[in-house]
C-alpha cells in the first residue's frame, strides 16, 4: 500500500498538521514507529513516545496539545482510536476474500449454502444446516445438524458448533471455540453416582457477536443460552447453560459465568472474573479483573472488585489496610497491654 | 413428540394432581413455560414461577406444598430433578444414533473397530488403537497410537487423545478437549535454559467419566494421570501430570489442579478453583468458586474458601470484617490517641 | 528396552552404589516403583518412598544421604532431575519419527516444505507458507497463509496458526493451541456498539518455545506479539495482543496476560495468575498461583502474591491476621468499651 497523509486525512475527516504529501507504506506501533509508517496516539500512557517516534504520520485526538515539538505529520480527529478502526477496516475489506468450496470437505445433501460462501477443506457441514451468503467456514470447522448461520459471518479453523445452535449475521467465531457443548447438569443418585441431565436446548448468538479462541458456550438444558447483539467475548471464556449475556457487553479472557445467570447490556468484565449461577447482573456493571460475584448486582453502572465482590473503591480502601494488618495487630496488642497495666 | 400427563407420570412413577389427559408436546423452563409443554420445579429459588407459568404440566417434589392455586397439572415424585433426568434420558435414547464410517476418514490398518461404531469424516484413528462397540468418534477427532476406548463412549468433534491413553465405557469427551498432552516438566539447566522432561506416561479415564469442552488433561511423566469412575469435569479445566481425581468427584469450569495431586472421591469444586501440586485432598471436600488450595486437606467433608483456603464459614466471617477495615483502622487510631492523652 | 545399572550410569556419568549388573526394563514413579524399573528421587517430599520402593534402580543427587538402608541400587549424579531428563530424551529420540505426507491433506501449491517433514492427514497448509526440515504437522493442524515454521518443530493435532505468524526451530505446539487469533480490540462507538479494530500484526514464537494444549496467543494489532527463546507456556494460558514474554520465562496453566504487557526473562508464574495490560514485569519475577498483578513490577527477582499483588512474605503475614479478623474486631470493641467506661 502507499498513501499520502492527505489521502489518509480525507478518509477519516482529519486535519493535517505538517507535511500533507508525506507518504506512508505500512502501519506501526508508536513505540516502534518506522519511517514511512502510519501510527496513532490514543492512550495517554504512550504520549511520551510521540516526541521520538520515527513514524512519519500520527493520528491524534483533536484535544491533544503537544508539550514539545514533534517531527511527524499529525492528523487530528475527534477520536483517534475510532479513526484507526475505520482505516484498518477499510484496509481489511480491500483484501481478497476466500469463496468457494475446497475439497475434500463434507457437506450434507440437504445443507443450504448461500452465495459466495467459503467452505475450507476438512470442514464438516451436517444435515439440515443453513449457511447465509458471504459466510466463511474455515478448514476443519464443524457445523452440527440443523445449525443456522447468518450472512457475512466467519467461523475460523477448527471452531465447533453443536446441533441446533443459531448464529446471526456479521459474527466472528475464532479457532477452537466450542458453541453448544452440553451444559454441566447431573442429578446426584442415591449411590453417589451422577445421572446425566441430557441438555436438549441450544445456543443463540445474535448479530455482530465475536467469540474468542477456545471459548466455550454450553447449550441450555431446555430453551437457549443467548449472547445478545454486539456482545464481544475474549479467549477462553466459559459461558454455562442457560446464561444470557446482554447486548454490547464485553467480557475479557478466562472469565466464567455459571448457569442460568442473566447479564445485562453494556457491561465490561476484566479477565478471570467469576460469576455465580442463577443471579442477575445489572446493565452497565463493570467488574475488575479476578472479581468473584456471588450474588445479584441490582444497581446499574457500578464497579465491583474482590471475591466476593463489592464496590471497587471500598475494596481498594480495605485492601490498603489489609496490607497493614500485621502492624495493626501489634498496635492492638500494645494497647491492650497498656490498658491492662493501668 | 406427544404425551399425556398420565403417560409421563407412569414413566417416572409419579402421582398426578390435575388433568391426567393434559397433552404435552415439548419441554420448557418454568420461567418461560409455554402451553402444552412439560417443565419441572426443583430449585426453590424458582418456586414463584409455578404460580404463573403457562407450562401445562410441572414435575414437582412430593414435599412441595403450594402456597397459592396452580393452574398447571402437577406430577409429584420423590426427586423432581432425577425424574427429569430420567425422562430426558429416555427422550435422548429414542433419537437415532449415528453409526458407520464416513469418508474421508483415516483409520490405520491395524486399528480394531468394534460393532456399530461411528467414525465421522476427517476423524483420524492411529495404529494399534482399539475402539469398543457403539462408540462414536465424531468428525475431526484425533485418536493417537495405541489408544484404547471402551464401549458406548462419545468423542465429540475435534477432541484429541494422545498416544497410549485409555478411555473407559460410557464416557463423554466434548469438543476440543485434549487428553494426554505432555505434562509441564522441565529441568532448569545451568545456563538458564530448560531441558524438557519427556513425558512417557499416559492418561486413564475410567468408566462414566465426562470431560468438558476444551478441558486439558496432561499425560503422566511416568505412570498415569487418572480420572476415576463417574468423575465429571466441566469445560476449560486443567488437570496436570500425575494427578488423580477420585470417583464421582465433580469439578466446575476453569478449575486447575497442579501436578501429582491426589483428589479424593465425591468432592465438589466450584469454578476457577486452583489446587497446588503434590498434595492430597480428602474425600468429600467442597471448595467454593475461586478457592486456592495450597496445602493438604486432611479432614473429610469440609467446605473451604479463600486463597489460601480455609474453612468457608470462617472465611466469610473474616471477609465481613475485611470490608470494615478502614473503619476499624480509624477506631484503633482514635483509641490510641485517647489512651496517650490520658 | 533392557539396560543394566552400569549402562545407565555411563549414559549420565553417575556413580553406582549397589548391584551394577541390575537389569531394568521400564521406568516408574518412586511411590509406585516395580521390580526391574528405574526411578529417581529429586523432590525431598518423596524421600520416604526410597526406603520401601520396589524399583530396582534409583537415580539420586550426590548430596543425598540415606537415613536407613535402601535395597535398590543407587546411581548418584550431580542433579537427579536433569539426569532423568537426559535419559528420557535419549529414550524418546530412539523412537521412530513420523515423516512423509499422509493423504488426504491440503498443501497449497506454493507452500515450501522442507526435508523429512511429516504432514498428517487432514492437516491444512496454506499459500506462501514455509515449513522447515524435520518439522511435524500432525493431523488436523491448520497453518495459515504466509506462516513460517523453522526446523525440528512439532505442531500437534488440531493446533491452529493464523496467517503471517512465525514459529522458530525446536518448538512444540500442543493440540488445540491457537496462535494468532485476533487481539481483543474494539473502539466504542457513540451508539454503544463497538467497532472492531482489525488486528493486522502477527505472533512470533522464537526457538525452543513450548506452547501448551488449548493455550491462546493473540496476534498484535500492529507489529508482533512475541514469545522469546526458551519460554514455556502451560495449557490454557491466554496471551493478549502485543504482549512480549521474555526468554526462559515459565508460565503455568490458566494464567492470563493482558494486552501490550512486557514480561522479562527468567520469570516463573504459578497457575491462574492474572497480569494487567500495558505494564512491565521485571526479569526473574516470581508470582504465586492466583496472583493478580495490577501495576508494573520494577525490582528484579521479587516474589509476589495476592490480588492486587505485593511481596509474598508480607502477603502471608497479612493473611494470617486476616483469619483472626473476627477476633480482632471483638477485642477492639472490648477495648473501646473499657476505655469509655473508665
């Protein structure tokens, strides 16, 4: 690729400060910027790099005021991160897309395959499935019986979708993700052995959902486990049976949600969070990494921390004192002694 | 499907209260109950739904006494959850089962394949393997050299079993599970580089074991990593080399057990639990979610919590005070001041 | 196999105490030692087994002084664990290695495949890839477009490597590992919907890296996510985009590292550790299992614990008092009462 700063600025409606004719041929991170590359500054933590970067063009927020001279050409936009997203999306959509059916693959006779679909070699598409147009099923992916997948969705190599699950439009399912495995349900018998509760429900992913690599989403015992429109799940996340994840909720890696819990919309969970079963989590809840939620969260928009979780600011206050506990204990013993001596 | 309440009651030895001729055509969750569906009530948390549900028939415990009138027909049994398990099992076993060898698949010449086995397309069955009768190897599964699998076992799509592992009868291994990967063993060399300790043991799954999606069980350095009869492992669980998991022990998602630890029978671990290596965990131990076990648990049947773990009731008592720490600290400083002033 | 103690001693430059002609035919764990097997003692926790083991030959450290008579023949070496590593490596390298291309597999016309490579059935090797000599690509593995893999590397069954990633020499990638999935990057839009930031970077694994089963390593947004020479990652680890893991750093199972964090060399992390994004972790840092690191670790060689993490010894001291909190609270109230009464 080769663009001028001027061309980039037009694509993202930005204002140029510096050499509008500056050419860029690649992108780079600001801390590793190379000549003739484009980079961006959004996180203030990285601001000091802008004064030394060798990148030739930097997209910045309009609100950014340099403290020192900058040799790179700047493109000022309302939101540098969004502008970058837009640019990279344009770049990606300019790349050629795979279509067609590679051999050997396995496609059941009654599978309905839309136009411009890509089916990679060793992909398996079962009976009674429907695959929408422009959708890509990468090599080695497995699509179970009766599964329906919408348009413009990508199922990467080796992802598995068990029978009767439904996937919307514009979804991305990364390699190794498992959608629709059995929920973890057993009835304890009198002899200590467990009876399996067959899981006869499914999983529904609505539109614009992204599922990370090796994430697992169990099918419902009855009814559906549901991931609502626009929700984004990172890698190695566990979603148990009958859970519901609200629209545009973002869940970082290695988080687990136990059975039948309903998570609201616009939530943000850090990594390694655990959420108990059969509870409701209010819209807009934020959970710090490694938080453990044991009970319902009723108030919208709160930030929690700790295990069991409570208000994050209060957790931090308590934790500061936790670190002083040996000293506090000593002080208390001294006080007791003093008082007893009196 | 179509049954009357009477027919269902006979299958599960229940007693009818209401319309014995009521027809049901599907199952549903009590909170989403629809007309002409069967549902159940086991968890008291959901009791309030029974007074409003549109489900036509509800299986309940004999001990359940309604507080208000219920329009649905009730079927009363000793244990509603077990009765449901039994019904759903009857339903599942009535579905047609896959058998036969799909093409293309890879089956070594000397593999021994039992009667009524299903081998899906792209499944790989190595040399010197034995696959018992009625066992299903789904598409894309990998069965390593010398692996033995019993009868009536299901290995779902894309599960991987490394060489020399043994799987019993009536096991279920979900998609993406990896059985027999190398244990994590390295000997530090003088130059800081690590020497790999080749892992020459295997993994043994006894009968009636269920392994969740993307769970990993490492082979032993020498000898065997063993999952005993009836143990159930949820998704994304990590079992390190030389671990032993006792019979009928249930391990929830994202739990990890470090090397050479021996876990007793009838244990129940919540999600995201971590257990250190080279320790013993007594029979019947219960661990709350996110517990971290650093040392042996000797007393049978205790419930632990926290990291490092101790008695759950005491943990909760301490945690209540943890939340008051800023206030306690303040009180202590005031007391000190008072005493010094005196 | 069949060796005498004498032969083994020569291979590992050890000194024999006992019967040099003793024959061994297999290896075993010391606690399960059987006649005519070889075992070892390195961890002092297992010392008591040496006095009862039925194993015929035991490799021990030179520094080991028995407290009681031992019936087994001893082979004394500088470092028993390293000597075992060496022996098992010799054993493994004596086993026949798979080479050749199995059918059906998918290899793009322009893929460059080195000598003595093994490509298993159902493996998929994309366009513009380079696979070095002696490298093994097991059944069902996926190698994306433009991927380069060095010599003597093993990619086990069902591992997936996305486009443009680079893997060095002598690496091992276990089943189900996903290398190069998209980093988790989204720009929040004004309507609450998220815009995907296309991830145009890659992942680089340097030489001698081992990646555990079902571990996930995301590609960089721009530039590279890098795992340096000799680093060892256990199963189910999550490495986010733009992370760097230093040389010879060892990361136990289920640990997660958030985006753009730089981890030094020679670190050791226990299981289920979580590390926040955009920070630096100094060389030689040790983290106890379940530690949560929220900020930079600047001092080399420290051991941390807790969430948020601090010095492990201090954490333990505080935690001891945490367990006494209910009692401390009571004492404090009594003191207050006493003082007020005075």
